[in-house]
């Protein structure tokens, strides 16, 4: 697998955007967005909860979050 370098500032911006999108999926528009992934993917198996978890995971891997969104209160 090729190695990819990412400037620390770019990584921070990307992580912030991922966190923003994940938070948006849980906000007041959650009910409106609920059917969007199924419509796009063509199958109801992937929903906003799955998408939100993926976004939080990527943000965690970039160092933006401490993982609480993924692991709950287990993180010190």
C-alpha cells in the first residue's frame, strides 16, 4: 500500500470537517437525513449511524477526538 503524507494543518482541518459532519448527522436534521444513505447506497443496511461512526473513526485516527464518540466513557 502506498504511503501518503498529509500536512499537519491539513489533517487538522480534515478532522474538524469530519467531526462537524458527524455532529450534524445527530443534530436537529437527523430525521430529514435518515433516509439519505439508503437512497445513495441503494440498500438500507448502511444508515446515518454507520456513517457517523465512520466519520468519528476517521477523525479519531487523525487525532481530532479522544475516541469518546467511539468507545464511550472508557477513555480516560
